[in-house]
């Protein structure tokens, strides 16, 4: 039985989608980026920290940690603090490409293996009323970059190059390879 060191309902759904039996055991780690830390390295560090934290109480069971980071111009866009922060983030993404890094780490005993997915996403130009309506939907509140591609924000996406599931929160190709031992 795999232990998922995450409270994300999206990650649970994605593991269910590929038929992986798992138990959810969320962990609490400090998710503050280090000064100057690159977005991809931050995602890797967070996935590893979550997997290792989960493994401390797993009695040898395999533990999967994951983290997803939205990045534009080298900056990390985390979860919005409030309405104004979300509107600003969505405004920054408007009409532009950004990168979503989704890292996974698997701890099995003393062994740690990791993988990273990088996906380019292009948003259409978003008007202020579109951004305000999206915030009012409640969807962006707990999402990196203030959007969820699997929900209403799908209407904003002009183009995606890479892993759709990685943008949702768990890159399934990379996760499957880790679980298969590839």
C-alpha cells in the first residue's frame, strides 16, 4: 500500500485514475522558498521533504510526496493570500506563457527516487471582470498560481506543452515510472 503524503484531493483522484491503491497521510512541512531558489529546485525539495516526512511514520511502506509550482519570469507563484493577490497573479499570467513544475519523490526504505515534470502553459488575455468572476467562483483560493486547469480556468488555457496531469498536481507518467521502478 502506497502512502500519499499529501492532503490534495486532486492527487488522490489522479492516483485513483491510474489504479494505485493508497492511503492518505498528509504531512506538515515548511513550504517557504529559499532566497534565490529556482522554481524547479523548490518543487523537487518540497516533494522530497514531504516524502521523507511521511516516511518517518510509515514503517517501511513506500511514501509518495509531490509538489507543484507555477512560475513566471523565474518567480514562484504560490497560493493566493487573498482576492487582491489572486487577481494580481492572474493578471501576470494573462496573455503569457508560464511554466508549471510538478515534482514527485518516492521513498522506499533507504531509497529515494525523484522525477520532475515541466509544462508550458499559455493563458489567453484575461480582462479584470474575468479574473474577478473567477475569484468569486472560489476555485483559485487554494491553488498555486491562483488557478486550477481542471476546473473553470480551462477556459483560460490557449496552449499546453507537457503534462496535463502535472499541471493538475501529479505528473502521472513520471509517477508511474517511479512506482514501476523505472
